[in-house]
């Protein structure tokens, strides 16, 4: 698998080979919770690194560190999709459709899930 180009489908298949947690692949509330908490933790690490960049200054090295943390977020998103029996490609396409519709209707900004 070429690292510079990978489909969501290939990525999702690949993450399943490195996943190890209780109730893996069952779609249980425990598995969903595990993936969700992992995602929240990794997103917090991204936020913390950016916060420190604001405080201590930006640099290419600090930005490079973000790549690993963002990748960890992506891993948990992939596993969450797998636990929910969803394709990452379908989730991404539906998100683009939703945002395109909001833009077309002039409600890309604002509040609420159903705008």
C-alpha cells in the first residue's frame, strides 16, 4: 500500500489489522464507547499541541508532530465506523453532500445540526 495515496476503504481495512480492544468488532456499546473515548483523547492531544504552539511558538517540527496525533484521530474514526458497520467513504460522501447542501442554501455558517 502506497503511503502517499490511500483510499478510505483501504485505510479502514488496514486499521482493523491493528485494532485490539475488548468487544472488538461486535458493535457493542462498550466497543463504541472505547472508540469514542479514544477519539476524544486523541483530539485532546491535537488541541493540546496546538495550544502549546500558541504559547511557545509555531515551527515545522511542531506541525509535523500534529500529523501523528491527527492520524491517531483518524484511526479511531475508522474503528468507530467499523463498529457501526459504516464505510468511511460513505460517511465522507454524506458529509460533503450535507455541507454542499448547506452552502447552496446559504446556511453553511450558523448553529444546529439540521439547518
